[in-house]
């Protein structure tokens, strides 16, 4: 029980401990935008963006505020997997991705160790302790105290320190997220700091930007958080679309290629999507016609995409494309080619 209380307390403190002074007067930044107190918005965001990002192993633990230290053993959809290094995550992904209409189950084998958002490493000995960890994470998620994972500062950066009279007292070169987190955690209320801009950062894992001021840092964080919300919504939409696909049979209601409507070429066929990511087009009029086999995949970024690949039938091979989903409902899915916006496809559920 002592271990359980320790895990919960230390995780929550990592999210809320640094906001205890938020009610103090922060007028200093208005007078000197290059100087920041320990309770300033810049300090808070630097700390949030330098917390340990545990989202990379969410396929195993389901929480982004911590990560499991390897090696670890888990039973994934009934298959025991020994995850010794990060390359073994591919095995887990392959098992989880085998079907898209099943209930995935990951059972962790205890004891195991985790790294929390404040870089503390804790041993978890049973499921009760692990449930407490998840509960603490859920309490922090969706608050202004959760980690900012969409912006990654590129190190090294230099930070200057000042006394209350704005006299520089020193500087430090910070080489890592952990070092920045430690620096901001230990920064005193009787001093100020200033980041030596410009710095560079990576937004949403793929966009490199140059940041020249505290205000620009705040703006970039707002932008990437908005993009992160859009990506999360797209991921949810992709899951919904997968469920719609496997729950019924479809027909080609419209296929416009080179400004020509070609839906009649598919009038006798129905398409069924299976949970193992295969699809079959069956001729319902000619029983002697061979079924057309294919594969599909649903993915998302900010938009949702459906990739179709058929073989053995020239008409259906014309549908082979990476399609952007422009709209969908339980009864209809509208698609647009990602390489030629004039090529569109509408699948209607029968």
C-alpha cells in the first residue's frame, strides 16, 4: 500500500507541483519580456514540453504520462511477447493490427518498472498499483498541467539567469529534455531567467520551426496543440470508419475518372471488407465470374485515408489508390484521390 500511495503522489506532483505559485503577480514579463519568473507562462510551458514523453509505448500501456522500462513481457491477444528493445514493438503492432474488428487485449506481466513524466523510475509489482498509475494519469489528462508532447525543443539551448535587479548571474547550456525539466523544476522564486533565442523546435513530429521569442514559443505551442487535437479526432474517425466498412456490404455508387462516370462498370458487384484487412468484390449476377480479391487499409493524420489494392480485374484495378475520405456516414463513403482531385469514388452501403 505504501508503494501504491507513493506512485500516485509522485505522478500527480509531477503535473501539478509547479503550478502552485500561479496566483502570484506575473507583471514582470509585461515590463521585460525577456525575463521570466518561476511561475511565468514561459516557465510552465518549458517544463510541460520537457516532461518525459511516454506516448511511444501506448500500444502496451495505454498511457502517455509514463513509459515501461524494457525488458518487459506481455500477453498480446493471447500471444506472449518478450519486448527486449524498441524493435520488438513491431511484433506487438503486427499482432494488434492483424484484425481491425476485434477487441485487443494487452496483459502486462509483473513486476515491471516505469518512468514517470518527471523522470522518476518506479517499480510496479501488481495490477492494483498499475491501475493507480493509470488513474493518476487520467486525472492529469485534459488539464493545463499535462505534458506538452507536440513540441520538441532541439538541444542544446542556452538559458541566462538574473537576480531581482535584472543583473545577469550566470548562464547554462541545456543539453536534453530531462536537463531542462530539472532546471525549471529547481528554478527559484528569487531569480529570473531568459532563453537565448533563436531556438529550433519540431512540431507534431515532422515540422521544424525557428522560435525567436517567448511569445512565439507560446504561439507555436498553441498551434501544435490544435493540430494534435485534429489528429486525435481523425484517429477516432478512422476507427469509426473501419467499423462501418466491416459491418456491411458496399456497391460503387459513383466512380469519376477523367471526367467520366464509370459506376456502370461495377453495377453487378458488391464489395465486402473483412476484419483482416482483405476485401472481396463479388459478381452477384454472374455466378461463374471469379471474385476479385483485394486489400485495404484505413489510416489518419489530420484527414482520414483509405488505401485500396485490387488485383486480377482491370476495372477494379482502376480503384487502386490512396483515397482521402471527404465525408462518410453509416450508409455512404465519399473518397477523393490524393494524387488527382478530379478522381472521386463513392461507396454506398447496400
